[in-house]
């Protein structure tokens, strides 16, 4: 299994503003079992940015479109049964199929 999200984070996720793009990203990544550090690599940002976004911090315009498209791709793959991934190796393989220039 991919490294789990902390219980503290999972509990706080329910209390964060669901309208925030980063919170939406966090929820979809938890559901898909995608580790934040690998998501950061895919989006071309620092892992701390992803952690901040997951907690509701603002996403700058430069990254917002990438994040929105990433969320839609992951949601589609969740609905299609491609996700959630069972472990970190599969998460890495899945995320390598996502080309940032195409999302």
C-alpha cells in the first residue's frame, strides 16, 4: 500500500473548505491513494506546495489549470476503475502516464 495519509490529516480534511482547489486535490488524492510527493513531481512543483494546497492554501494561477486538469483526470480514472492504486509502485507507474504538458 502507498504510504498512508496521517489520521490527523484525514480528520482535518473533513473540516477544510471543499471549495478550495487544493482541498479538492487532497480529497481526490486520498481517494486514489496517490502520495503527495509523487503528485508534486507530476505537477512539477515542490512537495511542500502540494501539502500546503491540501490544507487549503491558495494555488497560484500558473498552477491552478494544471491542478484542475489533474483532478479531472484522476476523477475519471476513479470512476473508470483504474484507481485507487494498491501501492506506491503502482502510484508511480500511474502518475508517469500523466503528461503535464497534456493536462
